[in-house]
């Protein structure tokens, strides 16, 4: 479990085990204890999210997000509580059984009662986590292709600092097949996804004030360009993170 509280923002995350760990990155909760007046910025992390939101007045909303390739401004949700299921891309095929290409850089509001969720499920994270894991397990009807598991294992273990050709050699899957898979299911190329994961793994060093490029960036100029592309700001701005505007940095555990 990861738990963090900063100012009036509280974050708790749980990671599933067993078969679900290959499909679900985490199930987490975020609470805003005060009147949030400004929108926060969410940077790309390569995940598919299903979010359940309840406001102080009792209003309730469920929405699903595809893969984002740039920064997204999250509208303010004062005194709210949000529970999120963050899925690895392979879940598109094995859990949702639908392409997310049309949801790239977009989100879609879902009908009330989607997957049987209701406001009463948002009492605490443990209850939500257990229900979510049960529902996701029921939707997993077949074993995930070992080649796809191997591919994503290589992507995440390398922190995105690997080439498409290297992945093809190690995963036993041609670059053409891999790119077709990513474009069909997510609407982006494998190369674009690798760059996104590499940036996401650079967030920790930016939080710590290390602006020297790691993870096989060509040079510092290349690193700065990539940060600005995915975050919409220079590395120094992310490091300052004034007013906790970059929400993932705010929720990142301290060393």
C-alpha cells in the first residue's frame, strides 16, 4: 500500500496480485479535503483509467479514459472523493474487449451503475478494491497471451529505455506485429508508448531536482523537449510544482 497526504490532498493506492497484476497497475483513492479552486495537471502515464467520483453534494459520476499523449488539465473537484482503477494496456483486449483508439486523448462518461458500482462503494478503499478485483476477475475469460505479457514486462522493466527492435528480438514478436497491436488497441505506435513510459519514469528524478537526462535520452536538450511535450512545462517548473499543480508529483512518496 502507498499512502500520502499533502496539504488538503490525500492519496492511497493498492496493487493487486496474482493474475490481476498483469492487467491492473493499481486501484487508488484520492480525497480533496478543501475547496479546490484551480485545476490540476495530469501527465501521461500509459494507463487506461476507470474513475468513480462522488462530490460533497452527493453527485456521482463514472468515466473512462484512454491513453493520453500530452498533459491534461483536470477540472477542480472541491471536497470530493475519487476511486480509480488504472489498467495496463493489455486490459483493453482481455478485460474491456474493445479498442481504445477512439478514446486516445479523451474520456467518456459512463452510465450510472457501470459494472455495478454505486455511491455506497466509495465508503473506503478496501471495500472498493475488493469489489473491483472481484469484478475484473469475472471479466478475465481467457489466459493472456504470453508474448504480450513478455512485451509489457520488458517495457516496464526497462522503464521505456529500449528500442522497438530490441523488444522484437527479446519478445519474439515482429516490430510490425507489435505496432499493429498498439495502433489497433490504443491508437498510438509502440515507439510513442515507449517515450511516454520513459518520461513517466523520469518524474522521480524531476521531483528530486535532477535535470540531467537519464534513461538513454540523447542529451539534455532532447530530455527537456520530451518533458515539455508530455508535461507542457520545463523540468524546473515540474520540480517547483507550485500549489501542487502536477498531481502525480504531489502524490509521489518522498525518498
